[in-house]
C-alpha cells in the first residue's frame, strides 16, 4: 500500500494544553456531579456528555450542576445544547464560574476575544476548573495581544496556583519569557490599509497538495510558508530558518501531533512579518523540529494567523484573497451564491473545526486541516459508529505521515462524508487514536478532514460570521457529489 501523507497537522504544545486531573469535588449538590467533574478533568469527553444528559434529566439539578453539564456538553462537541444549558445556568446564577468558562469558550469559538476574556476572568474563581479557566484566559489575551494583560494574568495565575499549593505550569513561564521585553506593546500588531490582498499560492514537491505562500521575515527576505489550518498557533518555522534569521530562543517544550515521535519545540519572537501592504510586529513564533520541515528554510501559518482576516482560497487560479474582518461585505461580494455547494458553521476550537458525518455516523466535530492529504476518524468512534456497517475486508493497513513521522494504521476507502447538504463520496479515512490530541485541545473531535474536501472548490473562510463556504468552480470536474 502506498503511504498517504497527512501533511503537518496538529503541532500542539503539551505544555500549553494539558491540565492534570484533580480529585473530584466532594460537596456536589446532587449525585453524579462529582463524577462528571472528574470525567471532564480526565478529558473523558464522550462519557462526560452522556453523564451530563442524566444529570440534566433530574429536576433537582441546580444552577451549578447545569453549568458543569453545559461545560461537559461543550467539550463533547454538542455546542447548541451546551449554549442553551450554559445560558440557563448563568441566568439563574449570574456569577457562576463554570457557566462563564463555557460561555467564554463559545466566544473564543466565534472569534470574539473581548467577550471571551470578560467571561474567563469570572471563571478563574472556579474551585474545580480554575486551571482550564486560566489557560483559556491566557490564550484569549495572547490572541488579542495586549502585553500588559498578559503580565496581569500571569500574576493572577501565580496567586491562584499558590492558593491551591500547586506549581505554575511551564506554559505560563514560557509565555512570559517571550513577552518580557515587550512591555507596553502589542503582539501581532497589524498595520497597513487594504480592502483585498491577493496572495500567490505555490506548491512544492513532495507536498503537491499543500498550498504555500511567501512572507518577508525581519526584512531579511521572503520565505515559503505552508497553509495549515489545523495548527492552532500563528506561525511555526524550521530550525534552519530560525538559525538564518538569528532568532534568540526564549523557552522550550515538547510537542505532539500525528506521527510516532514527539517534536522538540523552542520559542522566539519575530520583529516583523510582511505580506504586501500588511505588516505584523512583535510576532511570537514556535521553532519546531517537525519532520516535514527538517532540512528546509520554511514554516507553517495556522489558524491564529488566518482568523485575522476573511479568506478565500482559490487553488484553481493559484491565489488566496485576504479581506478585512470589519468589512464582511467585501468577502460576500466575491462569492457567487448560485454556485455555493456548502455553507456551514466554521468553529474555532483553537484550530478550525466543522460538524460533519462520516459514513453515516452521527454528526460530530472534525478538525478541518488544509495541510492534510487524507482524513482521520477516532478509534473508539470508528468502533462504535462506522466499523459495524463495514465488510471487514474493506479495512486494510495503510500509512500516514505527520509532524512526528510516519506510522501504520487501519485504512478504509470509499467512504462518504456529509458536510451540510454536500456529500463527498469515495473518501479515504484512517483510524487514528485522537485521545491525546483531544486532551490537549480540551474538546472531543471525532476525527480530521483534509484538503480532498476543500481544494475541489473555491474555499471561503468567513471568520467574522463563523462560516465555511464552498463554491463550485465554473469549469467541470471535482469529486462526485450530491446536494439539493
């Protein structure tokens, strides 16, 4: 069998994403709540969602119980139910920290950092989930970029962890080291007036399906970057490129992703990143020894970069258009609505995510990865919802290659993927254990969907409205599809 590349997906810092399980709260207001808290802390998101259903069915459930249930539903990927439950909880108990933690996460999913930060500040007082609240508060403030906020949050975290007699996690100290010389400044500060920036896209071997474009770094020249929507962060660069730019390390960590090996990662800051009329200043970056970047002077840009624009990716013409977030009408004017094949919610659980149904399984959240050449499905989800319907002979061994290297997993060809009313036939998926990646991301993803679902269409990512819009090309071609 030929190995199928999955690109550079999911370079996620273990030190930034993982919170250890705490003892469950003992004074839960009703039976089962302490167990639900423990499931959430252990990242047992599917089991947590099932238990939340049982607790919500109890008419004696109080506001705090409903808030924790809403948080469990959110982490299980059941967003509509979660939002309803969380709003009910905060209406009954306006200061409830667990409800604010969930509502803050929903605001981050919708790219609203101001609302997210306001909710997370109220969530830090949670006895059980203060670690998650502080992590989310830090990441939302990091995205917004005010360095003064980060120093304040760091102090809050020191006090909160000391009050619990626990050491401060390394991701706080790594983050503070990156911004220590930037007091009074703004991270990712973007300047430049524009209505549309058209960016040429290129491909290079052996990554023919990966789209790349050039960025000027620190005024030292242009370098190619892979477009990787499954990377949560702004930018990752190769060690060779960091060496050429003379970047000073500010910290280090171990990363994980698709592949068999962990990845050594260091942190630094670029003074400026230029693209046409746009300049970003004070840009934190990761320097990662990801296998697919070894020996080259290249990098990746992720969702934290993409979501600062509304974006159209047109692989047919070999270009990407960037529109201002505060001018949504500019993106709207570029879309031929008569040719829209899918218009579905685009969610920001750090990386881009969508709700889809694979092989007739119940709808679930999937990571949307522009750098992946195939699809993944979580092992337990596959066992429960997909495998029972398959002829065993269709399950064969196949290879995937990601950030941490190559590995062999089960492969199934000829599956369908439903994205809204659009159905993709003849898709390949690989069974992959998502538990660690889901634990780091703090939510349940049933798998990952790669660029075979994207590149047959003009891809519009409306990060202002939170929509993924796939527009059919005028020329014939593309995969077999069915839609009303």
